[in-house]
């Protein structure tokens, strides 16, 4: 994007892009509240073969992450070659929303179908995030990527909170609708699917800048090979920062963060035996605090640089994982939720902006696709290990230590290269 005055068309594209975050967050908030409660407390309330519902949930997420890791590079390379990121984000959203509809349609007794529906919805969400990130390079330059990325995450927290309130109201009013609790939850899943798709549709009708004029390989496989060769080469335009180490650090950090977010709800359900209403209130607290937190980190990133902003967020995340072991009361759990919220969107926003600024021209899809692959593989390993450690230790907190190790490794690779690259406001 040229650094000139933002045209009305670009403003519309930016608004539609922010709506993508607003829409998708409806799914992400419901996933870690109503869906996890439905899976653990209703579908797998009695477990399977002595495996508790919490472990089944962790391994379901692991399977979704693995599927995303397989599909993301293929889809991303195709989108780069065809300049089809805009179509791809709508298609991925339709797949994710379709997974939610399938979850709503399957009865609790259909356990394999429930797991499959959750996996499909999560994969659609993951692919939509790849193409949402790649479209950022079309509407923002390196100087304002941090700010726009932060606004996207902030809108996501607001939209996610509103969607969650609406879904929860539907569940709580299940008797008025002649539904059981499970029926109310399934109706909420269908409503969120409609929310997600409806607010994503404006992105289909705006222009996200011009496609790159660079030549592309004849096949997706060759496209990925050519892109991989460029990862270690520093580019003078980016302050000599090679993309490879930043992507490696980003994948490890995001894998740990995404696993921690997903397991936070499970930990609250199992350790404190929260009901669905209490869990929803806890997540709403996170959403409302995370909104200004994301904007604050975006502002800091433009003032003191991405490296310092990322370091602040990573220290905060380390504190969350360490303190999570010592949480013993609901009051302490809510205090931990506030700390988590302050750094939740910040690290994701900084990483997205940094990767968008470093993405080679014409390869934004491959860049974000590779980041998604790494994050999902890292998340897959983290979720499997998390569930295994929890199963062996009989304590939902035990897996937090594995996430702390992964977060530290990611911080090492992510922060050091960024010292040579400073965003400008």
C-alpha cells in the first residue's frame, strides 16, 4: 500500500477487514465457553474409556490444529498464485460456519459427529485467520500495520463479547423455547454461525488494493519451495531482518498462547467446577479488559517499537502461566483473567503486524500460511503434551509448565530479530 492519503475505497476495505475480526471472534469466544462446556459437561460428561472430558477436549483441539497445519500451506500458496485471498477468506468462513451448523445439528449422543464438527469449525476459523492476515498487507503499510491490527483485535473483543452475550441469553432462555439445555446450546451454535458469516460478507464486496504483479510458480508446491528459499535472506527494506527467525518465534509463541487460551476455560471448569453462566461471565471479563489492552499495545508498538511491545506482552504471558499454578480461589482466578486479558490481544496484534510488514511482495498468503502451520503444529504438540501431563498428574494445572517452556523458546527467536526493526507511527 502506498503511503498517501487513505481513499474512501481503502477506508471501506479497512472497515470490512476489521469486521472480519469482529465476526470471527464470535466463534472464538463461544468455542472457549459454550462449546467446551457442551463437550465436557454434556457430550462427554462420563468420559470415554476412563478418559475424562477435559482430555478429550484437549485432544480434539490438537486434531484440529494438525488438520489446519496440513491444509494451510496448500490453501495459502493457491491464494498467492491466483491472487484469491479475498475469495479464500469468505470460503474459509463458510467452512467454519458450516462446522458450527453441523455441531448444532448433531445430537449429544453422536459423539464422533460432535468431535468432527468441532474440528471442521476450528479449521475454517484457522484458515480464515490466515487470509485475514494476508489481506492486511493490501490495506496497510509498515507504518500503520500495528495500529490497524490492534483495531482489528479490539473490534474482535467487542464483537466476541456481544455474540457471547446473545448466545448465552439463548441458552438461558431455553425453557421458553421448549428446548433442553443441550438444545439451547445447539441453537446458540447455529446463531453464532449466522453471525460469523453475516459480518464477514462485507469483505466480499470491497477492493483490497491491487494484486502483486510478481510472477508466480506453476504449482502450489513450487510456490512454497521458492518462498522457503527466501526465509533466511534479510531484506534491506526491513532493516536487515530475515523473515525466518521471526516466523519461527511467532509460531512457537502463538502455539503456546492459543493452547493456553483454549485450556484456560477447561481449567476453570475442572478445578473450580464453574457452571456455564459463571464461565461466560469470566470470559466476558476477559473480552472487556482485552479491548483496551489491545489498543494500548498497538499504541505502544508505534511509539517504542515492536520489539519492546512484544517483550512486554511475553513477560505478561509468562506471569499468567506461572501464576496459574498458584490460583486457589475464584477471586484469584478472576485476577488472573484480568492479567491474561491485558496481554491477550497485544501479542497477537504485534505478531500479525510484524509478519505483515516483513512478508515478501506477492507471498503474503504463504507467509501467513507458514505461520499458521507452525503455530498449529506447535499448538498440536502443546495440546497433546498438555492433555498427557494432565492425565498423568491428575491436575489440570500441570500442563501449564509445558506451555511456559514453549513460550520462552518462542520469545528467544521472536524478540531478538525485531531489535533491528522498529515500526514508525
